[in-house]
C-alpha cells in the first residue's frame, strides 16, 4: 500500500466516524425531544403551559420586529437635532 492510499483510507475512516457521530447525536437529540414532549403532554396544566408559551412567543416576536423592522431616523434629522442641541447649550 502506498502512502497516498493510506492517507485516503484514514480520511475516509475519519469522515465515516464523523458522520456516524453526527447521526448518533441527531438520534439522541430527537429521542430527548420526544421524551420531553411526552412529559409535557402528561402534565395536568398543559393548557396553561401552552398559553404561557404562546404569550412568550408573541412577546419575542414583538421584540424581534421592533429590533429589525424599525426604520432608523434619517441622517439629516440626526444632524439637525445635534445642531439644535448645540445652539441651546451655546445660547445662540
């Protein structure tokens, strides 16, 4: 076996190990999520919990829209405000 062939096999083996690790992580995470969902469905206050989650998501949505959808003030408007503030301090 040449040195190049050995390196290719090592890379293939490493890629296979990484893919297997990612698959195991995905299966484990999905299993944990399903277990958590099953536990939530068994709770007696599930309706109250769902309503609270909905209010929480709506508040997060409002914050996200305020953060990204708000139009910043125009550049000239900012400059005009600074000028007015300086004039007020200088007494002009």
